[in-house]
C-alpha cells in the first residue's frame, strides 16, 4: 500500500517512466489552464482597459507612451502592455490574444515553483508545490485574466528562482551568479 502512494510522486518509477508521467501531467495542466480561454468576453473594467491600451499601442506603434483613448496612461509599468500588444500581433485583437501573456506567466510561475521546490528540497516537494499552487482558484483565475498581477508574480518568482540557483551553487558561487536575480527583480 505504501508503494502505491510513493508511485504517485514518481519514487518507484524509472527515469523514463517519470519523464512520461511529468509530460502527461504537464500537458493536462496546460490543457486545463488554456481550456475556453477566449470563450467569454472581458470580465471587468481592468481587463478591458489593459486590452485597449495594448491595442492602441499596437495600432500607433508608439511603445514608449501608452495611451487610453488617446490620453497618456502611465499609471502602470508598460511591460504588460508591451507583452499584450505583441500577443495581439500574434493571436489577433481578441480575448485569446489579450490573455496569452498572463497565461504564459502563470504556467511559467508553476514551472518555476516546482523547480525551486526540487532544488531546495526534492522532486516530491517540488511537485507538491506545483499541485498546490495550480489548485488555487485565484491563481487559476489570474492566469486567465488580463492584468499585471500574474506577470509581476512571474518576474518575482523568476527572481527567487535565480537567487535559489545562485545560492545552491555553494562554494562555486560568485557575485555574477546573482546578476539574474537583480535583472528579474
């Protein structure tokens, strides 16, 4: 009975079986997070505002001064607008095009969370951290809604991952190994 529970986290699996299990689990997670992404219209004023600023930025090709209805809109850092404008160029000026950046940021945050857990502890803890974070309703919702929150969460998590990696190097670390931490912050 205890061996069955251990197999859930890959402790009784061979390396090839574990990679297959992770691939299947990763694909299922991506499907869950991307399902019906463009099925519903914008849900709140914030999402509509971010999408319109990005659309105007894309249309005017002015990536330095975000505008909303032609009026400068500098209340937020422009990274979200840049990513959304790029996504709209790839996927169209629609709900999917607007929501891809937070979706990618959410999936990236999940991957980095698992990696940090595996780096600091072990594979089991990393996968548990991923499962727990992926199961939070608010995390899921913010990964599928255009706002700056998930994109900022990704960069903060990337900074923590860079710091964890540099710290984990032990005696081999130098000041340069911490540079990605500062870049991501």
